[in-house]
C-alpha cells in the first residue's frame, strides 16, 4: 500500500513538473514574437519593447543599402530624445530584425554647453544599432547629412562593406 502511494505521488510530481515546464516554454516562445505598431502607436511615435525586440512606430520611412542589397523600412520616427532617429524592428539576443536607430552628435554651443537639437549639414552618428538580415552592428565611422528642412537625411556607415541609406520623417 505504501509503495503504491509513493509511486502515485511521484507520478503526480512528474506530471506537474512537465506541465509547469511546458507552460514556461510556451511563455518564452510567445515572448519572442516581435511587437506590431497599431494606428495609435504610429500616431504617437511609440517605441514598443517586448521579448528582446524594439519596434519603432511612426510615419517615417527609410531605405538602407548594403552592397547590392536594399531594404525598405516603412515605420519609424525622428522624435526620440537626445537626437535619436529610429526605424523598423531591432532584435536583441540574436532576434532577427530589419531596422536601425542612430543617435546624432549634439551641437556644442559657444558657451561650451551641449545642445541636443538637429541642425542641417554633416553630423556624426555617435551611437546606434543596425539590425538587417546578415548584419548586426553599427560600423564606424558613421555620418549623416541632414537636409535643410531637417526632416530627411542620407547616411554612410563604415568602410567596405559600406552601409548607405536615407530616411524621411513626416
């Protein structure tokens, strides 16, 4: 009788453990699904963070070229703080994405103060991430040329294989 109770108890523990583990795996798999922009997210220029991904929402558009390959990114914004420009989907921990974010170098005022605003002309890209199929880093040197209306730019990253592209914020 005692042996039957011990065997039954072990069976319950094994089944309960399997149920808990399968739930954890399911939750982990669900966390790897990239977020999507809703109309409200796009209107608010939101950044969605979930499951190791960052999705940049907004009406902006970018085109990135690596060698002979070209990637069009249909969502993004230029409203990030500290001169940040963000487009598409960037994955962390090996998550595949198609997007980028850049932080543009600030302006040094005559007083020596750092001023975080965008100005037309050539600007160094001081930080960022590029996540494209087969490519996952930000090569240096990196520069952007901001248009006079400050709503669009072209950029060039690294040395061969050079990454080039443009963005437009609406």
